[in-house]
């Protein structure tokens, strides 16, 4: 009988990738996943420390796993384990704390893994596969703890990444998301003391991946606006059938004075200029972002500047976060902390703007042909949006190439999607659709047979 494994992940896409890598490695040593309430022999917890709430949730997960699996050995990894290893080691059931992610091959070897994986063969439970291409961040933004726990830049060999992406595509994944702690710094650690003509950057990796065979698309995870180079934009423009026209550019604030206090490397003029370059080169791209609201000292005028910048950028989605002081960062010690109630009020106002921007962007997609990754399907009675007919329909939900959620309603009786009979739609596959309507939350689409027009 094989030893039983249970994993838990908190935090970012990189953490999710690393957990899956350890899980697949332990499978090679004979471990198998627990089913439902089946007790585990080993638990792996990948923690997050980006906020104090992340620390608290990580502790809760460890304690719950110990309570439900009292005889299990619990191994804790991740950024919280790196930042506070002694604190983590005192949690119940913890037998090992991995302080450095570079120790993961050694961890797997200690658990009997002989052939330590250099990448994934699949991504369990996900239609969209994450691929970690680099680790580490050299920046010192005043609010962020991550450079303190992942300070060393390390890019994965290009051949490891291309081989991994090919395996993921061969195993059925139709969207690959490239991710990293500082994605735009892929290759930077190799380029020191090298002539510019020998530099390797993210654009080079994308070109290599675009040449792989198979029916799949590539999406970039969060990237700094300064790293959206003309070369990167050109690669995206030259490969519209492979790279989705979507970029998540981290703004954090739309006020230059707040950006200086955040120790960001650029101002709003540069950010908006990069947005302009992207829009000029790509066809109706989606640009999404993160914004921290209520940074220490943020005045009403500075917040209004952020609203103005967001309007000018024309974001299709804004992840708005109220500022959360992170112990160990300069921002946590700044005077003039914004009251929690005011932070919440401003998040609400930014949310209202986001809703308007998103609805306008979605409405602009009506009449366009897009590519949809179908992520879920379920039967339902066909009574929706004023349509009332007998029989059962199948509601497919997924994400379009422009990062817009979409619904595709197929009538089971005749296989139609808003009055057209098309090829079967399968969960986990890419399908071509026509946008026929939208609201503030999603697109409504029908299936089309013609070739995808990005």
C-alpha cells in the first residue's frame, strides 16, 4: 500500500507551480494523493507571506492538517517558511521547514525520489497550466517583503522550459501561463558581463515557445511596464494565434508622488506610454493591473490622480487592494497611515470605476471573433436572458484570449449555440466563438466554425 500525500498551497502562481512539482516528484517515489477524508502520511504546505493575513492563513492550514492527520509528517515550504522558519517549526506536526526553494530537489531525494523532475508532466486539476520560468526579485519596493525572502535571481534553462511546455501541451493543456517572481527579469542573471547581442530575455523565450507544435496558447503573468519592451511587443504582434493579446501591467498607484514613496522605478507618463505602445501594436488588447489603495500619506488628490490614470490606461480589470502594513518593510513604519475606513471607501470608488471600464471594454468586443478556453460545463434548463424553451441546455463557461469571462449556451436538442449548429464543445479545449452580447461581468458568445481571427 502506497504512502498517502496531501498538499496545500497558499499564494501566487509560482507557489502553485512549485507545489505541483514536489507532488509529481513524490509520486515518482510511490506516494499517492489522499482521497477525500483519507488520512495522510505526509503533508506538504506551501506558504505565503506577502501580507500578515497570508502568515495567519498559513498557520491555520498547518494546524488544520495536523488536526485532521495527527500522525502525518508535515513539511512546510514557501515564503513564510523562509521569513520565519523558527516560528513555523513550532507549529504542531511540523517535522521539516524548507527555508530555500533551491532545496526542493534535496527534499524530494530525502523522500526517496531518485529521478528528480526538472519540470511538470501535467498540472493536476487545471485546464490552464502555470510554468515557472524564473525566481527572485532585486527590487526594493517599500511595501513588499518578497525581495527579502526570494532575493536571488535565477532563470530556468530555456531547453527545460520548452520541453516542459511541450509535455503540458501533449498532456492536453491548451493554455500555458508563464510566471515568475519577476517575470520580466527572465534571463537577466545570465546577461551580466555579456555583450548586448548575446543577452537572453523574455522575448527570446516567447519566440522559442511559439515554434512548438500543438494546439495551445500562451499567456504572460504579471509583468512590470518597464519590461514590456518593443521587442516583446513585436513578438506578441507577430504571433497572434499563439500569444494572447493580454498583459497584466502592475501599476500599484496612479500618482507620481505615491509611486516615489513606494520606491517604484517609473512614473505614470512612462506607464501610459507603454499602454499606448501595446494598443498601437496589438488588436484591442486587454490590459489589466494591480492597485494598492490607501498607501501611507495618500491624499484625496493623490487618489484622484490614480483614478485619472486608470481611466487613461483603459484597464479591463483592476485588482484593487487596500494597503496592508507588512512588518519588515519601510512602508509599515511610515507615518500618516490612512485609516482603514478611508481605505475601504476608496477601494469601493475604484471598484466603481473598474466596473465602468470593464463594461465598456466588454461592449467593444461585441461582434468580434475570439478564442475561448472552455473551463466548465453543466446542464441547465434553458430559461435565461428572456429565452424560454423546453428541454435542457449545456452552459459552458471559460476565459477568452482577452481575459474576459464568457458563457456559451448550447441547446442540447439541436447542438446549437444561439441559433447555429457547430462542432462539439469540450471542457479543457479551445473553441472559436463570436461575441453576441455582454454585461459588466462577462461576454455571451456563440460557437463559430470559421478560423480564429485574433
